[in-house]
C-alpha cells in the first residue's frame, strides 16, 4: 500500500513539474534558513552548559541602592566575599574569585606581545569550572605564587607550536617572571566569561584589596546539590550587617547580594560590568518566531497551490472513492505527498546549509560547524521539521480534497476548478501580514541603530586614535615626551592622555558632594585626563575654565552638566566642592569648569554625573589626526612610538570604531533579521507566483472571450489585480497594529530612541504592494496578449 502511495505521489510530481518545483523551492528556502535560525538559538541557549557542574555554579552579583537613585546591579563583589561565603555557609562547596589584570604585556625573550584577557584566579578554579587541560595538573597548576595557566592559543602565540610548554616562563613589563604550570584548551566561545591567561591569585600581595568597600571582582560559588538560588539569596541577607554596614550605612547605602546561575547570565543578565557581550532572551523569542513563520509561510504556499489545483485531482479522487478507497487512505495519500515534498526539500536544504554556513557564521558571529547537523538532537529537529511541514502543509489539502463527492466529481461539477477561495485569500493575507510585519521591524531596527551611530554624542569621535595602554611607571614618564613629539607632527591636530575614553569603563567612587543642604554622600563616575583632552575630543566647555596645569592636580576638577543638575548647583557651580567620605584632613576637589554633557557610555545608558580629575601622564594616549591619508599618519606615529617606547608594541584603535562596537551585537542581530525578512518575502513571492500563474490559467478562457469581445489589455489587467490589492489592504490592517505594538515596546529599551514614525509602515506596505502588482501584472498581461484561439479551441 505504502509503495503504491509513493508511486502515485511521484507521478503527480512528474505531471505538475512547475508547481512541484515551486513547492519544493519554497520549502527548501524555508527549511534552510529556518534551520539556520534554530542553530543560532541552540547556540545562544548553550552558553556555559559545557561545565560538568554548571547546574550548581552561581555568580554572586551585588545590588546597590542609594537614596534618591535607581538601584544599581553589578556583576562584581568585594574581594573578601568568596572566602566569607565559604566560611559562613555550609551550602558553599567552593568559592572562586577572578581579578581582572587588564591589558598586560608579556615578554618571552625578544618577543613582546599584549594579552587582553588576563585574570588572577584562586587555585581551586578548576575544581569548579570545566576547562580540559592539554598539559599540566589542573589541581595544582595555580597553587604556587607567580604561576600561570595559558590557553592553547596563548601558548602558541608566545612559544610557537612546541610539544611541551610547562616549565617555560613569561615576564611582564615590570620584570616579574611567571612560570607556566599548565596549558588548557581555549575557553569555548559559548561562555559568558572568556580568558586567555590565568595567574595564580597568590601572586598578588597578601593584603591585596582586603576590604569590603572595593567592588571590582568576579565571585563564583559552587553550591551543594539541592541548594536553590532563592534559598541562598535569602541566607546571604545578613552579609550586609555583618561585613558592610560599618562602611556603607553611614552613607545611607543598602547592599544585598544575589546568586545568579551561570547558565542564565548570557541571556538574562541585567547587570553592569559583564566581562563579555551578552545576548538577549527577547531575541531568542523573536528569532524563534521568525523561524516558525518562515516554515509556516512555506507551508501556506504548499496549501495554497495544492487546494488551487484541486480540480486537477478531482477525477482521480472520484474514481478512487468509487473503486473503494476510504477517506483515511486518501488523507494518507496527500500527507505522504506533502511529507515526500518536505523530505526532498530537506535534502536540498542540507546542501544549502553546507554552502552558506560560513557566510551565516560571519553574519551572526557564531562558530557553528557543519557537523552540528549530525548530532542526535539536531537530527531530531530535522525530523520534527519534516513532520511539521508535512502535516501542516498537507493536512488541509488532504482533508479538503478527500471530502469531494464522487458523484459531483464524475458528473463534471468540479471541472472548472473548485477550491476554497476564501481560505486561499485568508492564507495570502497571513503571508502578506507576516512579510509586512518583518519589513516594518527591519526598518525600525535599522533606523534606531543608525540613530545610535549618528546621534550627537557631545564629542567628536572622528579620526581620534587611541594608542595602546602603558602600565609601567618608568615608561609612563616618557608619555610627556611622546606627546610633545606629536604636537610637532603636522598630521596630528591635538594629542592628550587620559585613563579612559568614551565607550570604555571608568571608576565609580563614593564622594561627599557639597549641596545646599550640606555634604551628601553619593557614588559618581570619575576618571583622569590632561589639559588637552577636551580639545582632542571636541568636548565643549559650558562654564569656567579648562585645566591649566599642575596646579590643578590637588584640588581642581571638571564636572559635566548632569553633575550640576543632579546636585542642585544651579547657575553657580564653580567653586563647589567634593571630598572623599570620612576625610578629615581638609583635602577637597573644587569645580574649576563645567563641560557640556557627553555620552561617556553607550546610548543604552543615560548620561550620568561625571567628575574629571587632572592627571597629565595617564595610560591612554589620544591623537586627533588631520589628514585623510591615515596610513601615512599611522606610519609616522609608529616610528616616533618605537623611539620613545622601544619595548612596547605599538597597538592602536580608533575611537569611532571602539564606541560603535558597543552596538555590534544589535547590528549582527539586525543583519540577521534583515536577511530573513528578505527571505520571507522571497518565499511569499514564490507562492504568489504559482498562485497567480494558476489563477490566470484558470481564467484564461474568460480573458480570451473578453478579448474577442473587444476588451484591451488595460481593461483585462484590473480584473485580477484588484483582488490582490484588496488582500494587501487587509494585510495592512493586520500588520500595522501588531508591528506598532512590538516595536514601541522594543524602542523603550533605549533611553535615546527615534520613536515610531509612519514611514516604515507606508514603505513596507508599498514594497509588498509593488512586488504583488509586478507579479500579478506580469502574468495577467501574458494571459491578455495570448492568442484567444488557443484557449477557446476546446469550447
């Protein structure tokens, strides 16, 4: 029986090659790119799940509440937090801390290279986290001071492809020598925390940051089986009174801690100070919906074309029923045909995935391999896709066609092509609505990203080079000489130094700030600059003066307008003072100037109060270039750098690229969404192409008669086009409110946003209408200009 059903299905494919090809092509595109989205979603959901004890590992986050200020959530905690948790709570099996060393230069003989992701870590780190070792013993690798564990890529970077690395040494810029005691595989890309080198925590001074007031350290705990985050959070409440109240209660600051599962960090974190770029669960929902809609539209195409061609199968169905076939057999026949079509499409999809996977990885920033297709869970997904497409795409045609009355069919009542016209129209409206919603969302997303990149930030980021950081104090003394040399370079407009630039992190310190009600203790962003910084970055001065030199080192400070507003300084901010809390020595900082607000952080964050201190030779150098010949300018700067800093590699970035990189994740997602929006429209067009071709074929005799009676092409074309114009209009009624709701909600994420305008909606409707009209007009004109004799020959 099954063999017979398969043979009939193959004969039907062969008989209707054109429609079968359209069905297979539409399903292939839908399955291929639906699977790409499924792979993306799987990868996003896999973060940190490779750890053997992932379900018991939690990061300790800090939740800080100041009076009259929104709650702050940090991914960091005080340095003593880890040992205190292990001591006070029997639920804690292990605690591990990571201390960011920042960008560090290591030397191996004459080779000097920077490493970006260097952390000090407790020696039990490998008892908590799963990082397979290539060489060395993970249990003892970080026990001794001045020992390091390298990732495989870092080991090759510094020592080449040696057979053995353990026992070799690296020296930092201060002359400290570290012994390599282990080499591990690179941290997987699907990790919320990535490092290249781990240094033993015992390498730090014994009294390093041994206070509860310094929040700068990642702290993780391994909880015993059966301990939940909610229970542990509740147990951590006394930590504030026991360890922190003596420091912070006097400033009216409340602090509590939460244990966050590491498997939820990538998609669910709302904390600042994340070590890596995070994802978003909202995009998982969005891409899941897109994948579903792509498959759904492909299924709708199949349903539309199959039901539209029902008359061609009517006599077959009638004869089958007369000769004894029951409804179950007929339903099974059509479901087998749709499943077979889906299976062929899946095989073609596997080939397309192999072809386009590298391109997709580049677009999405992923490392998905072709071998992913053959993992057991992926094979189940592939089978589920075939079953979904086969049943959803074939169910309605199966039940609809199997209901035909054999008497009516054989008498010829369905000879002109009976089908459920209203259903087909409804399905077309659904297709158009989905396509229109995706187009609107694409325009809004790109409009917002363009707005973020082009908005006036309060500083000029164009052609500002940031030279690599230098950390050694002896080397820092050469910064002044380097800046003087750059001032004589005609290709450099301005040069400055600072401890941070927009887009990078800065310190957040507690200050006693002068107000009309006396001194108030508040946390404020702060970093150090020299007197040329605001000129180099084009920051405007609103009041007072810029730094004038060394005289400002002790007491001078610049603040932004938000600082003035926040603390009620009004029109007289100059001379207002700030002290460090508890300082009774009489030291203070005094406002000498107010700069106009600028976005130190990305536009995901509102502008916050900011203090700028005067430090003339800090560790980042900014150079404003004057020439369009950037390569020539870089060469000249590099030559000077090598003279001034012969032991420091010359590495640089440009401020505009660095700042805009904060939007890289959204840009990737925007590109993915755009690509799949276009593909959704393409699938819709394929179905529309087949449906309109069939519609004009069905009405060919009517068109021919009208032509014989004197109708011209201009009179014939509107007969068919007007129906599809109505369908586009109905789609607008469905799509506009849905897109408006979701996009208005999405834009609220951004403190600075474009708002919703009517243009994306109008443009999306016009695009769908234009594509529809071009398709309809092409087939209608083709039918209208055909020789009527051919169509009427059989009448």
